[in-house]
C-alpha cells in the first residue's frame, strides 16, 4: 500500500522572507516522499486547503513552513485528528518550535525530524478559544485552537492591526501598530471558562 502524501503549507513571507528561502530546502528534503502543496494565496485559503485534506483523509502528515502563525494554521487543521503536524521554523520568533525543542533555521533537519516521528508523534495539549465582538455577541462567532498561547487583549489588537498593514516591513510594523492601537485603546471585557468553570 502506498503511503498517503505529506501535505505542505508554506508561508513565503514569514521571517522577513525566511519562509521562501526554506521552501526549496523543504521540497528537496521531501523529494523521496509523495507530497501535495496545500499553500494558498491567503492564510484563509491555505487553512481551508489543509482542513479539507485532513478531513478527507488525503494526507498522512502535514508540514507547515513559517512562523508561529503557520503553527496556528497547522494546529487548527490537525487537532482532533490522527494527522501529525510537522513544523519547519522559518519565522521571526518561532516560539512554538522553541517550546517543543525543534530545530531552528534548518529546514532539512526540521523535515527529517517530522518524517522520523510521523508514525509516533509527540502529543501536545492545545488551547481552545472563541473570539466575539462583544460579550453579548452570539457564541461560536469565531472558534479557534492554539498551541502555547492565546492572545486576547491589547497584544491581539496590535497583532491584528499589524497583519492588516503593508508598511512598514518587518518587526517595526508591530511597533507602529502598537502606537496606533494605544492611541485609541479602551478597556476590554472578558469572560473566561477554564476546565469548564
């Protein structure tokens, strides 16, 4: 029986272009494997592609190439399935890869680790979150899963603004977004449920 292909999602813009540089090394490291490129023109399209491949049983593993945003995409595609997630850290901070003790800035080694452990992956807990415009908004407005952290406050507002900005490039975009958000910031109300309470 032929093994199911490895799905790959690449963010070429992650880490100031590190994702694009890692892509060639990833494809080279996967040369002996059946693969399918699930990348999309946008984050949402790539997530839809990855979720569909997992749900249809079309892939035997998913490898994401990029930063923590790509890990978030992979978690949301693979959680609650038997499809293992491999991470090629090619972002700016790579907090998820650091927390898991995965190789940094070495695409070939990252793929080798993912392939080595795909039949016996490390299981990790994920966080489940829900975003609503207000506490009065209907439940289920935007559900998501995350590995490591969920940003749900000023930092989330800054990140969302930075993701919408095309200028400036790099990490200075977050500094500009922070100043712009701080100028209009108002208190945020939260409701948290932890372990059902």
